DNA sequence: GTCTATACCGAGATAGAC
DNA sequence: GTCTATCTCGGTATAGAC
């Protein structure tokens, strides 16, 4: 899916990769759509856990920034989004999980941001999260086709703001 | 392409829609990839012109914000991006045009932003453009699957900043 | 549960009549 | 230039042996 796009994911190739016959795909999943949904749900659940861990750190903003800034996730999400564009069931699932991600971020950060002295009137937590997420995703998207004009400076700006709010980023323990 | 995704665009269906035989697609374009490239290039050229007009206005930031905030473009771009993900020629063309778009924005806005009193050290023009573009795109992407949590507040923030830099948005003449 | 075999469809692409 | 006809391939999905 990452290398060749969702259209390249066929029952035959999946079965080949798994070392079984293509009939088994239908035995276990029913249709290809169900297979895509199963993959999506497993990934999404795993990412929700990862995000929950990140948000539970003592520097939740830095952690969110780090966890969002993950190339593989962005590329795959894009693929699922494009897939959802013309498969209703998948679109619905993408929407549901997106809401859960956003909710989780909001629940974890609303109090924290106020604690940092941010006026929720002027800088609503939902907006701070949205701004952080969108910059991160957009840069990664551009990276994917080799466009990085202005990226370094922009990352610097974001991280400067994070520093002001949350202090220096603590040294990573197991971040790549 | 918008309704059903790029995979649904086949030589037969294109020919049907045009009221001709599918062989003609190959007569005129050679391969389906060439057809996609032709569509992409024509659209991109048109959008470059639209962007140039926007940037030439007396409120170029507002104009850029408006022109970027266009649903149809975002959805189609996503589709081409996904298509490019596994067709090298298309990926290359997406990259080239993205660079031209960014260049055009930079050339038009660098001076303007400095004129607004923005310190280019603290707020490099490339970053301001990147921030504006990424928020706009991200919100539209979320809109496409019905997620709008925090959107209104975020748009308000962006437009508040635009106001500070460029004054009230002038009443539209022929915006949508 | 896993396989082989196969039905069926529609894709990309080409040949050749007109 | 436009058509019909057709080749070849690979997709989804199912039936039925083991």
C-alpha cells in the first residue's frame, strides 16, 4: 500500500505475500473492503495507544508534535483517505477514528494549555492542536515528493513556540 | 476522479463520457498516464494563473488564503498525490508544479510581508506561507469527511492575524 | 481450513477496416 | 481521424475437492 498505492493491493498479491492461496482472503475477510477496514482499524487502535502514551508524558505538547511527525503514518493515512474517497464504509471509519483522535487530544490538552497560561478565549485548545497537526502533516506531505522549501525555518518556529510553552524538549529516551 | 477516485478513471469510461470510442484515448494520449499528466498540467497551469491574479491584489495575503481554501482543488490534489505515489512520472510532475506554486508565492509575498513590519528573521516569508497553506489544506481535508471540531475557532484565529497584518478583508467582488 | 480450478468481468492496449 | 474487433492480463469472487 505504501509503495504502490491502495490500487496495487489485490487479493492475489496479499495471498502471495502471506504464502497462501487467494481464496483464503475471501474466506477470512469476505471482501477486499473488509480487509482494508481490518487493516485500518488495527493500525488506528495502535496509533490511539501510542498517542495516549505521548499525551500522558510530562511534556504532552512536545510528545504530540513528535508522534504526529511520523512519515509512514502520514503516507498511509493519505492512502486510506483516497481510498475512502470512493468507498463509503471506509470513509465512515476514517471519520470515526479521526474524531476519536481529536477527542483524545482535546481531553488531554485542554487543562494543560490553560495551565501554561494560554487564554482559552484567544487560543482555544482545539485550535492549538489543529495548528500543530496541520503543519506537521503538511510538511510531511511535501517531504514525500521532495519539496522542503522553508521547512527548516517553519519547524524552528513551531519548536520555538513549544519551548516557550513547555520548556526545552527533554532528551529522548527511545525516540528514533 | 473526484467522485470515485483515480482508479475509476479508465479509457473506456473517459471515451464514453466524451462520446467517442476508447481507442481514441490511446490515439491521442498514448497511455493512460499521459492522459492523467495532460489533465494535471492543464489544471495546474490554470491554478497558477488564478494564484498569480490573487497575489497581485492589494490584499495578497487575504487573496492567497481565499484561493487556497477551495474544496475541489484540495480533493483533486489529494487524488493526484495518491496517484503519484505509485507512478513516477506523475510524482515528478506534482513535485515540479508544487515548487512553482511555492516560488510564485514567495516572490510575491517576501517584500509585502516585510512591508507589513514582519521581521524576516523571526517570521520568514516561507514559513508564513507554509503555515497559511497547511492550515487551509488540513481543514479542508477534515471537512471532506465531516470533521469540523475546532474549525471555526481556528479560522477566526487565522483571519484575526490576517486582519492585523493586512486590515479588514475588502468586500468580495466575485468570490464564490 | 486450505487448496485448485474456474467463472466472469473489465482493464490497457493494438490491428486493421473505413 | 474514428471505428470495430480483439488480444492479453489480472482483478474479485465462488465452487468444490481434499
